[in-house]
C-alpha cells in the first residue's frame, strides 16, 4: 500500500477523500491533517467513516512525516483552503526531498490551477504561496490530458470540471462559434463546510437563485483550460446558480453555429472524444443528477435546433468535481488503473 495523506481533512472534500481512500486497493491513510481538530477522532467529524477509521485521530500539519521511511512513496492530497494550500505543499515537498521520499501531489484547491502567479493573484486577490512550484504542476480534467510528464496536478474547480467536460468536444469539433453561454446549478456542499447565508438550509431549501452572474472566478479558469484542451480559445459567459440540494452540478451550454448542425454530428464528436473515458456516459436526452451523485460518473447529453446547440452535463461536485477527480489523477501518477477505488455506483434514490 502507498501511504496517503489528506491536508484540510475536515472539509467536505477532505471527507470525501478519506471515504475514497478507505476503499482504495492501493492507497492507505497515513494522516488526516487538520490543525483545528488535531487529536480528535475522524469519526467525531465524519460519523459515517467510523467503521473504516475507528479511533484514528486527525493530526497537526508536519507531525506525521517522520512516520515515512527513507525512500518511500507518498500520495499527498490537498483539500486545504485556497491561498493556504500551496505553502503547506511546498513545506512538505521540501521536507520529503531531504529524505528521498517520492511524492506526487494532487491539489483540489485553486492554488495550482494557473500557470502564472500573477494570473492567480488577479483572480484570488492574494499572492501565490509557492510560485516556484508552478512549473511542476499541470491542471486539466483527466479526460482531456491522457498523459503528463508533470509530477503534480492541480485539479480544476467543480464548476470548471462540469463545464469543460461539456464544452471541450464542442470546441474541438468546430461546429459552433467559440462563444459559450453557460448556466450551472450547484448543490450547497459546493460552498464548503463553514455555514454562510447562501448555504443556510432555510434559505436554500425550495429555492433557486443566481449569484455572481458573469463574474464568477471560475470563468477565467474555464477559458484558459478550454483553450489548452481544445486548441481553440472561447469566450465563456457563465451564470452560476445555487440549487436546493446538497450534492451535484448540472451545467447547460448554449452555442450558435454558422449553419445547421445535425445531432449525429454532435454524437460523433462526443463519442470520439470520450471513447476511452470510463467515467463519461453520453446519453440520449437530458442527463440526470440522480444517475451520478455520490459517484465519479459523468452524464453528457445534447440537443439541436437548426443553428442552436445545447450541451448538458451532470456530475457530483464533491466526487468527480473534486475528490474523485483527484483520486483519478493520483491513480495515474502512481501507474494504477484509472478506475481504482472509484467504481462505486450512484445510489440514485437519495
């Protein structure tokens, strides 16, 4: 078993990483890192993980590295907050390097989603915590980059994951103009564990509303990653919405074509793009959240009327959009089957 460590382990994404590691055939948990809950049992925060972890406690940052032997391997997952993750990763890589420990990192925060420190600062408003490491990371959804020489990965955001999976084959096909009009609806877990007005249950329940229309910070990330994956720049007009449920993202993309587009043309483009992608299902009609929530699966569907194309995508924001996508990448970095630990089926009736 390869030792696995989760930074920021008490958040929703951290909890999902712990759940996936518990069932993984090749990774075993070495440390669940949390400064605020160090010493407390994992089960005190995530009671549903008690059968897997018993009295195993969270540990403080930096207190676990000595447990690794000289020359061992380490799978380092970070679910630490944006702006804090990079510095924590840098300190661990420096300490591991002095002991010849071979580390692969997958960061689920935003800290390694940009290749340029200035671009990161413009979006997130703080200096990058480890600009010297940017060249060692690549950022993409796994389906859009079959191989990588980078040692580490910055996983795209949950909205970005859903939109990129829907948009990139469309851009690659050249069937439509490179201007996309996107609506995305996310569950309340996408706002993180800390309570706030927008995720408070009485506000969210039986409600639906947009927030940060045309100004969401994922938009520049989506444009940059779409251009890198499709080889074609696009303008993304993104309006996110808060949905009245806990998990899942449903993204809808509309685009215009110069001439009429046939549904068979779209089908061929998406089938070709995802023929070797075990987690992507191209479906007739509309995707459905209940078919993917709590799994690493993706459903993509589309519709065409004349010169108007609509592409829809459904994912689980905590799994495929964060922890599951991160595990998919870590499997690759360690030469494991891409599907390892990720084959649990969606429960549907939740």
